[in-house]
C-alpha cells in the first residue's frame, strides 16, 4: 500500500492526509472485487452513483457547484485515483471520466453551463465524457477533421470521434471541433447532450480491460451558441489545460495499480514454498522487490511534484506532468509484469486480480498521450529551457 511516509512530504497538507485515509477506508469496504462480470455499462453507472453518494465526485467540480474544494486540486485528484486504482480499476475509470468530461466546463464554461451540469456531475446523477480523439487525430490534435459550421442559431457539427470512453452511457459529451466561417478560426469546445438529434453512437468495441468505449458520429448536429465552452477558436487551450489538470492523475492511477500488484506479489512470494524455503527467501526475488519498491517511490515523487507545482506554484506543468505520466505508467507496467511472474501460472489465470491488473495497466501507457508523445513533450520543453527556442 501507499508508503505512509510519503504523506509526510511537504507536497501535502492535513486535508490531503485526511482525504487519503478516508477514501482508503471507504474503498477497502466498498470495492471488494477487482474483477467484474456482467454488463460493464451497468457496473460503471453503479460505481459512479456509489462514488457520488459517498461524496468523492465532489472533488471533480468547484465548491460553488457542489464540489468539495474551491478549485480543482490536482493533489486531491491524484490521491483519490491512487486509492481507487489500488482496489478497482473500473472505479478509477468511472471517477476520472466525471472529472475529465466536466473539467472544461469547470475551467472555461459559462455560468449557465456550470449550473446546468456540474452539480449533477458531483452527485453522480449525470455521466460525463470527453470527445477529442478521431480516427486520424489522436495524439495529433492538429489533424482534427470534425467540423463546426456557424449557423444563425449556433453551430452544426459533422464528423466522427472515436476511442470515446463512456460512449453510450454518458449524459453529455465535451466535444472538440474545428470551426468554419466563424469569428475565430480554430478548434472550439462544445457540450453536446447525449440525446441531441444528429449525434449517434455508431460503434462499441471491446478493449483488454473492459470499459464503455466507442465511436460517436455527428451528422448535421445542431448546437446552440449557449453550449459552447469558452471563446470560439480557443478549444485547443481548453483541451490542453484540462489535460494538464488530469495528466498527472493518470500516473497516480498507475501507482495504485503498481502498489496493489506489489502487495499481492509479496504475499504470494512469502507463502509459496520453493527449494526448502519460500520464493521470498530467494535473493533474485528480493532483488526484484527492491527494484519495484524503488520504482513505486520514484513514481510517487514525480506525480506529486507535478500536482504540487500546479496547485501551489500555479505554474504550467507541461513537462513535469508528462514526466510523471510517462514514468509512472511505464514503471507500473514493469512492476505488474514482475508480479505476474511471481504468481506463476496463477498470474495469467483469467479472473484472478493479478491477471486483471496486467490488462488494466496497458491502456494507461496510451491514453491522454502515449508514452512516445510524452517523450517528445519532455524533450521539447527541455530543449526550450536550454536554448530559449525550439
């Protein structure tokens, strides 16, 4: 579990320490099975409602609209995802989608949009989604082809979004489209209700760690001006600042996964008899545990440094959040792989929590910017700081 000494670091204040203790106790009692069977949609809706009732989703919106804190706090979001990820990857997914999907409204939305959506996000009564990726525009947002054409009443959306989490169960989608014949060219963000005519979920597909995901198709989908988030043509800024809030939290979820794997790995190695002793008595096992423990602590420092810089220093965290996301997800993959190995055949048995962790971690190295994209971001920011230009 989370090294208790980490909470003594100056990155945290007493409210963060209380939050972690409270969510850890709640998750231990409420999230008792990492492996879900049956309808993944039903599980996600149920988990969202459960976290809303418990008050955890209040950390996804500002206090004025039913939130727990005055502003979005990256450290709190990371602590919540770390604790949820330790117990249940699907609960972590359901939690972050509430924040990621509504974050643009919290950061840039009009007062009317905030009043309309955010209280229901905080209570878990409305499910949110974030629709940025397209078939030919994932990490390369500049390649976006979904169009928003200005009309007398507002905008008409046409295009396709894919790899959209919460597809078919979300009540609303934060959608990004390239504006045509508007007062400002560029990407613009909109809130599109799920029942808006012209919006269809045209595909659902399975991924290795099951969750609701699919493709949205917009065909002459009429959106009033009142549903626009922020200024026309400023949607790229909306998307990037939203991702800056949540990118470090991807690393925190991976950290929770890695801690769960290490705890299970140590328990298995300590009980597994081998060569007249236990697996844990072997020096090769101890070396692996030493490496994994160090990687977990290094991830912790990178994640909460990035979150602290955003919360306290109020500075851009493009580089530090990219480092945290990249290192924590990659190291969690290594930790989980080693712990699967410690479990032997049991570690790849479908339905075992260790096997579930092995599937859950893989997507985190891709979404919200693949590892290779983070490497480019880090390199460019580093060279910019060294040379003054890139």
